[in-house]
């Protein structure tokens, strides 16, 4: 269960903005380094909103795990920058459905099933489960206090204060404080009556948030506090704003978060809302306007397309543009398409049913013929297929079996119709066998979709029961429309289509709008050309800050594997971005591609020649250190080392002799990972042979692990260790390993994992621990230069206290 629970109710009227307020408060509390999640309790009897008309209820928001939920969960995800699940939305219908199912299965052992305790106990159980592992769970109760449907929920949260403790629960009541223009005064009576209604249920609100079209004056707050039995400092005002992204800032300015933390006796940092200030700055500093038409049949209610509208606004933020969204009823286009002529782009979103379909087809045709950017989502992609099949391929009677059951050319059909099977995918019986939630999609190299995502496998959310009929794909693709995205399963369902002979014409079977967020993050290639993640912050002064996380290409058996983006095939090691483009992934440490040299001897001779031509003395001014990375060319099946370029196979003993010969011929004073990480007997022989002469370094051998290092020390394996702070997990563990090494007389070399960033921590660590050695590669890239520059600054700060010892620090030199 959560440590603390905040219950948010609404009074006087509906549509006060409880969802946005809950999401905004959650964002502020999260900005205080608290673990926060949100939950929506919906009083309607439907099991979920999947079958409710969008005109009545707004959009159905689909979570990654395939739950059809209230649109408020979209606000939760966008404001918290976190993923919700089916546990974050609960309806009266779902509760009754499960309780009745339990009763039929004899779960209650013959008890008479009643609202209290059986329904309320089930509600409380779900609330506690949703808060598991979090500091704070904010629970929004849908509807308005006084509605008969919401009584079981209100009774449940009343009981929770008694059972969990009033010091761990808090009630916030969002209420309307109207302004009467004729009399020019704010009226508090509706709020008083709303609180009275709440009190009659047994709930005394701890905080009141007063919604109004203007700021509620202090004297009116005092009046509300007096009549509603709350402290005056617990009455907050929330006026109308021109951007919902101002609400977190507005709440923080009134110290609502501080009041809550004080109420719960939580000690935590102050909220840093600079990211929200950045979003507001972006909204207020645009360079142009783009007119985008959303062609649908639920246009009477903008909330029917809430996530799509938000996603378009986010795209506007990224491109410094105002997005002028025009909701156009597709039925009207069947008679007159003039509304399309002033649009810069057309979006046809998802939907169900035949009404307005021909108007959408006309919009797709207009876009294709007039070179207007087109984006079809779910049904919108299917519309593009139907239009293309009719007007380009020549299948004039092409249609979907959703609209005409026995159409002549069913280019779109139900999954079960295509494969004569039920439940072939993640389906929901109530929603009549739909593909729901996150599913993998494979992208075609070189396609527009691939350029957009910059990866070959993506995860996107679905909500549909009809698919493109693959029987017609050959005809369609021969005519110019291509399939650029396929499903992950054996049925190879169409996920994305494109029209290459058009500036921008694309359709997706999934709903990308559900993953859109006003905060900015992206996948990039790091300094070695490997996939990694970059976050970006735009400051109000126009400054842009970026940070990237290194992706490890080292994958020793003892190392922690990196799992990112739920796609192990791309992040366990070097990744596949360059490989799938047919490019070499043999990237050199210095940023360029590795030269094609015939052997290690040729490479060492080339390095020696370069040193001498630079005016330095080999072995005196500059000496050599080798990182063999032997685990990478160890052939497990033969228990031997195979040097591919030299076409030579070595036993452990033979490779030790090979290394010994190199040290006799060249001024090598350090060998790292000279043998396979599990070739411990070989490492002991190597240490006995060369350990008194040079430094024998363990990287994959020890992986900054105190237990592995301790074993090496006791068994005389190696005499030095490569220290990688992010390899073991924390600086505390790192310092422990350094201490153990120094006590045993082992030298230490401070390094980063492969794929460095401009973080200079290792420079400070190498000096602070008196390691004397740092491994960042040669001074050829900004990420490495940063470490050397930091060492220069440290030298300036410490002056004579930090002399450079040079080769003295290297073992046995």
C-alpha cells in the first residue's frame, strides 16, 4: 500500500477539471522527489468506457497493458511522465462484475452480498493495490458529490481514513465559486452546500480548491473557510488559465504542495518546476501557425479527441508553432469539401461505425491528390487504403466489412474474418475481440516510418478490431502505396502504410497519440555510434540543456546487461541501428572507423612509427598499454583464443607466450583483460610470468566487484583493477573496491563504461582516491577532452598539492 492517500472529490457541477487538477498536483508532488501515482474511480455502471459513445464520455484512453480507460488517465500520463495501467482506473461496473463473479464461485461462503461491506471492501482493496510501492496515491472520484452512483466510492474512502489513519489520508474537495456578472460578486453558497453534502456522507474535507473564472479574494476565502470548517490557509483558488500546463505552477505558487507535505509530516526537497516553465515559454514564443484539420464524426465534443489534440500541441511546442486545430465533421464533407482547402495538414483519427465514412474517404482523396500532408490513425489508415484501392488501383467497390458486410472487395476486414479464428491476439471479450494495448511493430528500412522512429522495432498502443486484408496487398503495392510497418506475429498484420510519391502521406493502425508527452526525450547515437537515450530541457532564457546516458557495448558474462526500451535485441551490446542500415559497426575508440590492418604486429608497428614521427621517444616519452578484451575472441567450443585477422588459434598457454613476446619486443607496461574472464588458471600463470614486470589489469575479470576482486587477490590473479563506477552501481560500492585493491597493493585505473558522455566525475574520482591513472582514450573527442580539461582545473585548484607522478603510479614501474 501507499504511505499516504489523497482523495479528490468534486462538487456543485461536473467538468470542473478534477482530472487536470489531480494530474497537476501529482506533477508538483513528483517534482519534490516523491513517488506518486494516480487513480480514477468512475461511478458509471459500465465495466469500462470502451463501449460508451465518445460524444457522451470523451475519448477512450488505452494503457500499455490494453485497458480501455477514462480520458483522465491520459492527463495522468502526460503530466506525471509515467505509464498508467488497468490498476489506475476503476468503475462501479467493474467492481460489481467482479463481486458477482466471486459470489457465483462461492467466494463469500453463503453471505448475503451487500454494498457494505462487500462492494466497499472490494473498492478499498483495489485502491490499496494501486498504491503499492508509492509514497502518495492520489485518487480522483468521478462525478459530483450528491450523485447516487458515487456513494459506494465515497463510503469506501470515508472508511479508509478510519482504517489507515487520518494522519495518512487527506480529502481535497474541488468546488465551483461562480462570479455573477450582473451583481459583480463571487458567490460562495454553492460551495457551502457542496461541503454540507459531503459532510452528510461522513467526510470532512481537509482542503478546498475553488474553481472560478477569476482569483478568489482573500476575504472570500476566509468566508468559505468559516462556513466549511477548514483552516483559511487550506482554501486555495484555481482560476481559469489559457494553458493547462500553467496549473502545476499555479498550485505551487499557492504552496498547496507544501501544505500537503506539512500535513503528512513529509520532509522532501522543494518542487523544481523549471520543465513546466519551459513548456509555457515554448507556448509563448512561437514563430508561426499551422492549420490542421481533424476529420471525424465526434467533433461536437473536443474531448473525444483529447490525446490527439494534446499530441498535436506537443508537436507544436517542439517546432515553435501554434497549432490551429479545426474539428471538421466528416458527414458535412460528403456534400461540400471546401472546409479542406485552407488546411496545412489533415488528420483522420480512429473511430467506429459507418456514419461519415464517405466524407473521410473524400478527405483522404483530397489530401493525396493535392499533396496535403496526411496522417491516418487506426480507422484513418484504413480509410487511406479504401480510397487508394478505389481511385488508384481501380477496385471501385473496395470497402471494409465493418461498413458493408459482403462488399465485393473487402480490403479491410475483421481479424476473425481474415483468419477464421477467435482470440488470435490480445483481445477483450467485452470489446468484441480487439487488438488492445502495446504491441511490437517491425519497420521497413529506408521508409518514412523508419526515419521518424530511427529504429527498426517499435512498441505502440492499439485499439481496433479490423485489419488490412493482406490478399489485396500485391495490387495495392504495385500501384504505389507501400507497407512500411508489420505486426510482430505470424499473421504479418499491416501496421503502417505510406505513399512515397507524396510529400507526407502516412497511416498507422496503432494510436501514437497515447504516447505523446510535453516533456522532451529521444533516442540518439552516442559517441561510438551506439543507441542511447537523450533528454532535453529548454530554459526560459532560450538556453537548451541536453544529457545522454551511455549505452554499454561491453557484454561480459559477469556484467549487468542493459535493457532499454523493452527491446533487448537492440540494447544488449552494440545495438542494431547501423547494422540494419548495412553499415559497418566496427567503430574505433577515436570516433572513426577502425583501419583494416592485417595483424596486431602491423598495428603496433604503425603506432610506434607514428610516435617517432611525432618527435617523441618510444619507451621513454611514450609507452604502450594494451586492452586485449580477450573474452571477445575466445572460442568457447574450442577453449582457445582465435585472432581472426591473423588466422591463428592459441591455447591459453600459447597466448600467454604470445603476449610475453610482445612485451619483449615493444615498450608495453600494461595489459588489460589479456585472457578470457573465466580463464582464472591462465590469468594466474600470466601474472606469475609478467606481473613483476608490468601491470596486469582485470576489467571483465573483476567488473568492479569486491567479491571477485577478493578472490583474485587471494589467488594471485592480476595486480591491477579497472574501476568503472556505473559498472557496479554506486559510488559507495566503487570506493569499497578501490580500498580493497589499495590494501592488497593492486593499482587502480578509473574509467567509464563504453559509450562515454561529458560527465567528468571520473576525473574527480581518480584524483580524490589518489588512483593516479585514468582511462578515457586519446584526446580526440569532446567527451574525452572534458575529462582532461577537468584534470587541468583540478590541478589549478590544488596547485602543488597535486603533482603528476607519471609512470610511477603504474604497477612495477
